[in-house]
C-alpha cells in the first residue's frame, strides 16, 4: 500500500513538473511571437517611411538626415546598450527568489544611473555639434540641425532602456513590443510632418525636422513603458507588500558594479557589428579590384552584398532575434533556481524552433535568390551574393539564440570573445577569397558566412560546457530533409510557371508552407507535444497532423 502511494505521489510530481516545463516553454514562445510580430510591424512602418521621406526630401535631404545618425547611434550605444540586458538578468534572478523589493531596488538604481548618462551624452551631442562640424567629423555644415535635433532622443532612448530591461526581467514582452510600435509610429509621423513643414526653409531645416522624430518617438515609447510599469506595480502590490522572506539589502554601488560588469560585454557585442561592417568597407572593394574588377564594378558588387543580401538574411532571422531576447530572463530565472531540467527544456525548445524556422528559409532563399533580387531590387546580378549568404541564415539564428542563452547564464563576456575570434577569421578569408577572380563578391559572402558560423559554433560549445546540453543532430537533419522536399516543390512551381513573373514567387510560397509542414510532421521533426506549445499556429498544425493521420 505504501509503495502504491509512493508511486502515485511520484507520478503526480512528474506530471506537475512536466506541466510547469510546458508552461515555461509556452511563456518563452509566446514572448518570442509577440516580439517577432512587433519587429515585423516596425520594419514595415520603417520601409514605408523611407519611401515617403525620400519623395519629400530627395537624395540630398536623406543624406543630410543620415549624416548625424552614426554619431547618434554611437552615443546611445555607449550610454545605454547592454544595460537593458543586464537589468533583465538581475531582475529575473531577484524575481526567481521572490525578492520583489530587491528587483525594484535594481530598477530604481539603474533608472538613476541612466538618467545621469542620458543627460551627459544628450548634452554632449547638442553642445558638441559645432565641434563635430568644425573638425570635419561631419563634412557638410548643413547637418548641424540634424545633429542637435537628435540630441533629446539620446536622453529618452537611454532612460527608457531601464524600463524595457526591468519589464523584460518579469518575462513580460508585450510592453517592449507595444513601446517599439508606438515609438516607430510616432517617430515616422513626426518625421514626415516636420520634414514637409520645414521644407520651404531649405533642406537643412527639413532634415533637422525629420531628425526630431527620433526624440518624439522615444518619448512616446517611454510613456508607453511607464504605463505598463505602473500597471505591473499595481498588479503585484500585494506580493511586494507581503514579502515575508528577508533578503540582504545590496549596496547601490555593488548593484551598479554588477550592472556594468554584465552590460559592458553586451555593449561591445553591439559595437562589433559596425566594426565588422567597417572592415568590410576597407577590405572588400579593394580586394575586388585586385581580382580584376574596376572601381565601379567593385562598388556595385559591394552594394549587392551589404545593401541587398545582408538585409534579407536579417529579415529571415527576426524570430530568432526575438527569441534571444526572451531567453535571457527565462534562462536567468532557471539558473538562479538551479533548475537544470528547466534550463535544458528551454534550450531544447529554443534550438528546435531555430532549426524549424531558419533551415527552410535557407533553402527557400537559395532557390528564389534570382527571382527575389529581380523583384525587390531590380538587380538580378545580386543573386550569387544572395544565394551564398542564404547559407548563413541557420547559423545566424543559431548565433542569436546561443548568445541569448549565454547571456542568461551570466556568461556575457563569452559571446564577445567569440565574435572577435570569428571577426579575425572573416578578415583573413575576406582578404584571400575576395581577390580570387572566380569568386569575387561570393568570396566576401563566404567569409561572412564563416564569420557567423564560427561565432555560433563556439557559442554552442560553451553552452555544452556549462549546461551539458548538446545540439541534437536529429533536430537539424529532420527539418533539413523536410526543407529539401519543400525546395523541390518550390523549384517545380518556378519551372512550371515561367510566364507568371513575380506571381510565381507568391505561388511557390503558398505551396512551400503546407508541404514543409506536412513533410516535417511525417519525418518526426515536430511532435504533437512540441506543436501544442506553439502559440497561435500550434492548434492548426495539430489539426493538420490529425488529418493526415500522424497525430492521434
């Protein structure tokens, strides 16, 4: 009788643990889906904005508007980049221990810290605008109004990053998503309004008016986050007031040291992206000339890679970028609770979703490269660069997710070191392969693929070292087999409908999604339990699996 009771209790305990794991995975995937949708909306609004703004101000006006942006981006990178991730990690740790007051204290300290840095860098940009022009950092003096108009945005962006990090630490992604959409929408409306209003006074004023959109957008994003913060505070007021366990009150300086220690590597990761882009600018055109291309051809090919292929790759990895953001607080929570099983469950879900989403994107873009290059860019000669770069989609998704995992584990320095190692490999390969006449720009593209791949694989190695979790081979092979079947179907549609023009791209996509889903189910790449965890589309996939007789 005692043995039977023990078995019943054990079974109940296992069921509760499995239920908790499923709930955590659903929360992770829900947060990912929310951030993905907001990212798509933000990009669509941004694309429409550039189309309209270019008609209002023309190429010269856009150039003046853009001149102040590198300085602005550098200012917000130094003043705030990395802080939201650091706040998210520490907040998640405190909440996992039910230390609500400790989480609030971290937020209040970070708020004061970013208030100071925001004011300093905002004032520096405003009062240093003349210095930047006089010392020829900015070549066109007419960009002065664009620079000073961007100064307030530095303060608001820096300040709101504290709210964003704190709310993400609660694993609530809706505030971030809502604030990003509000920020982008108000930014675009303000840009277009003031650019049109000030256009009669000259391009310099119109560009300055457009730059005002960044500050207005950031302010509205801050108001949105503050509303969510007050709502959250009211919701958990009883838990905060009724906190029974006593925790050591950490000194403010100790909290700041931890924030900075976690944030600096994340900031360096952000800075690595423009550094690598500048290395490409220095190396690729020069080595293309060595390969036998003239200056005009080298410039055109460089545009194919950086202006056409790379944006498509980034577009294909919106979901994994969002997942990386959701993973940071989720992994931090499990780590502080020593929940090894929970960490491995989240890793399995993250890597599984990464493979399922990015592998078909890789094969699809490879096959559709020429069609997409012609339809979107009117540049069919960009196809080789796009095809080569398409092989990086899976690796970029893997890199984004593995970086989020390592940051959640508190190992924020490791991804930066791996990026530096990968960047060295990229420089060597870019210098060597781009100068080969048979490769040309494809050599530079392969160097970029290697850069992303090396960083991703080293990240995965360290994840295995610290968690014991190994990327499952079957989790990669099964989506690859399903995506290959899908690729065959897409190629068939393109072959059968050559006269359809751009419409055969739409037709191939409509065929690709159901075929890939069915093939994935049939090869066992998506079990019913995993499908049930997917928000929005999970029920539809299960219904499809039941129709074909695979799911019971």
